[in-house]
C-alpha cells in the first residue's frame, strides 16, 4: 500500500515537492494581492477581477505548446526556465513598487506572463512526477501535491494580506524569492527527466498536438473527464468568485477574507493527508461521482448567510473529500497514459479545462449583478447539479476499479512497453 513514508525517502520527489510548495505559496500570495492592488489603483471591481482573469488566460494559452515541449525537451530544463522567469517577473513589480511606479498595465502584464510560466511548468511537472515516482506511489504523490496546494491556500492569503498591509510591493518581492528557491531545488533532481527517445524524423508540432488530442478524444473515459473537468472548473470557480465578491461588497476586510482561504486550506491539508487512505478503500470511479455531488448540499447555507464563517465552513467540508477525488482519478489517468504521450495528453486536458476558467470571474460578476447574491448562488447550484450528471451517467467513469486493480494493470503495461 502506498505511504507517505516511502515517498519521504525519494529525494528527487522531495526536492520537486518542496520547491513547488514554496513557489505555490508565493504565487498564492500574489494571486490574493493582484485584485486588491488592481482595485486600489483603479477603484474598479471589473479591473480587479481582470487581474486574475489574464493570469488564467496566460496559463490556458500556454498549455498546448507546453505539452509538446514537455514531450520533446528535458523536463528539468523546462521547469527551471519557468521558475527563473518567475523570479524576474515578480522582482520587476517589487522594483516598480520601491520606485513608486506601480501601474495597472505592469500588474496585468506580470499576471499574464506569470500565467504563461505556470502553463509551461505544469505538463513538465506531470511528466517529471511520473518519472521520479513508481506506479505504487503515484496516488500518494498526487495526494501530497494536493496538500501542497492547500498549504499554499492556508498560508498564502494571510501572508499576502499581511505583507500588502506593510507595503504594496512586498508580496511580490517575497514571491520572487520563492521562485528562486524552486529554481535551486529543481537543479538537485538527479533522475533522468529527458523525453522518451523518438525513432525516425521528428514530427511537426501540429502533428504532435494532434496526437495528444487524438489520444484523449479517442477514448470514452478521457472524453468524459475532459467535459466534466472543464465545466466543473467554470461553474465551481465562478461560484467561489461570487462568494468572495459578496463578502467584498459587504465590506469584509482583507484579513478576514484571508482567513476564509486559511480555514479552507487547513481542511484541504487534512483531506490530502487522509486521501491515500480514502483512495485505497473505494473504487476510484465511484469516489469521483461522490466528489462531483459533494458541492451541492453546501450551497443553500452559502446563499442564505453571507458570512465569512459560513463560506469558510462550506469550503472546508468540500475540501475534506476533494483531494482524494482529484488524486485518485488523476493518478489513474496518468497511469494509463503512454509515457511518450503524457505531456501532450495531459496538457490538452488541462488546456480544455483551464480555457474555461478565465470566464469564471466575468460570469460571477454578471450573475451577481443580475441576480443578486442569493440568486447567483442558487443559479450556480443548479449548474453544479447538471455538471455532476456527466460522470454519474458515464459507465467508463463508474467502472474504474479500486487502485490495487488498476495499478496492477498499469504496471503490466509498463513492462510490455519496456
């Protein structure tokens, strides 16, 4: 059975995980501060939402070519280029702040380009995890990565708010340092992260992109997961934006807004710690269906009571189960994907999913303006239910067995490939 103890002795995974945990913490600080700074500079809620929207646009716009790069170029080099670029981008904001020249255009450019760096990094990291971690440890590794994001959520918002309260540029200086730590630790990875050797003349980039998309679209399970993840990202993120924007409209201060994310982050860490235990005891497909419906019961209290306590409690309950669902189905997806297609197929799925996310803040703002707080929450609740039907009605998702079964099948496939 997978365990955190075995991963603790995997030095390469530990270096990758620590580096990205620190970097994710810095990024979460910046993402929390971007809307605050944009609003302070312009007084516009729309432009405040645009700061995060352009970051997500940068991520989505880079994922497809980044998948080709991850399958063609040494993944360590790709990840270090992305981390090194992050150092320069956030340092430029810190320098501008020190000089008293922080302007919205600069903030939006950095938000966009930092999204490009994140999009470049993601497929390379997925392929790197598959290289440095055995199939037996894959679900635990992805659970630990879930914990990483929640650690960033736990600490990023309050730290970002505290540093922003000192001076506007300080969170960006701290973020530049976190990217520097990631760059250093990536250099300590010793596993060969070069791409799978390719026989014959190299295909054109367009053909490589087509191969990754064809693998996903040619399999019912991957098609279902593609549709579900894309629509879930749109609806759930828009719902969360509505919750946060309602609190901002009611005058909730940045410290209490940060505490909402902190509470949710703490629940996510607990969920990630429990995730390997949960994943092993239930069929992966059935667990995925449960996660799809887990958001729905919590929308009624969020619609009725616009309070940081209620929002934090609802998010915490959801995030206790969510890491197990993400890690379980994510590990299965990676395990059954051929290694030479992993970067492209995963980036195609991430691209399709992420391409919906820039619309989430805009959709949230429109719903809040047209329907009011409670109406917007209930409308998104209906959409959550409709989206949850996608995996529920799919036999290819429901039939995914427990990890001990599909791990054995994936291990046999790896032996045949070798």
